[in-house]
């Protein structure tokens, strides 16, 4: 009975960040740094779509969205993230992709 409890408790806790590959750790750190920019983009996309549906002018929102694309720091981090993606996908570590997916889901709901 004790063994069953220990197994269930271990399965309930999130994945350990120490078991991840170095590429996955870097990927997650960069994604965490980009979270505010991604959240703002998601918000702007929603506002632009709503403005277009309501027949309002969305030019100011589109300019703000374009400014985010031109941000050098964000662009550099996204470029590094894109370079890491194939390494993380090809990683033999079975915990990398589930941990990254979990982080993305949490970030999505924090943005709301």
C-alpha cells in the first residue's frame, strides 16, 4: 500500500527540471523570457480581429504589432529559439517535449 502511494505521489508532481537536456533547459529559459512579447502579440491579434469585425480602424494596433516584430532583442531570442527547436525535437530525453509543452500551456493561461 505504501509503495502504491509513493508511486501515485511521484506521478502527481511536475517533471523535474534537472532531468532535462541542456538544450531543453535553454529553450525553456528563452521561451520564459519571450513570454511577455508573445502575450502582447496574442492580445494585439485579438484586438485587431475585433476591430476589423466591428469596422473600426486597426491601423494603430497593426503598427504596435509591427513594432514588436522589429524589436531586436525579441528577434534575437526568437532566432535562437528556432535554432534550438530541431535539437530539442531530436533529443533522446523523453521528458524534454512534455516539459516544454507544460510550460507553453501555463504561459498561455497566464496571458489570459
